[in-house]
């Protein structure tokens, strides 16, 4: 899971947005519109990142009637401390540049 998290945050363009989505979903489930509003990011951008996070099995979705709600997968919940460590390293690296 650590390799996947590093790749999601640093290995591709837009990783910071994916990290912010993960942090938000740790708080509670959100739908894509709510995430776009909370993070002040374009809805289509959120959908793009959510797709990548779902494909990587970091995020799961449920519901259809009122729109999909997204939440962290069980695997991501178990490995959240790894994510926090990676996120801190990324943030510290930015401060040192």
C-alpha cells in the first residue's frame, strides 16, 4: 500500500489534490460535488481523481439514488498512518525547497 500511496501523491500530476481528497474522506463520506466545493476544485477534476483513487482501491463508493458517496476503503483505513507519514514527508520537502 505504501508504494501505491507514494505513486498517488507524487508519481502523477495532481497528486496533491488526491491527498486532499483522502484527508477529507477520512473525516466522513462525501459526494463529488461536496468534495469540489470543500476543496475549491473543479467538479470534473474531482471526478478524475476519484476514478484514480477507486482504481487504486483507496476509495470505495456506495449509493446511486442521490448520487454516489465516496469513502475510504477498509485497506486505506488500515494504512492511514502510512498515508499521514508520506503526506508529512511531502509537505516537509516543499518547505525545504
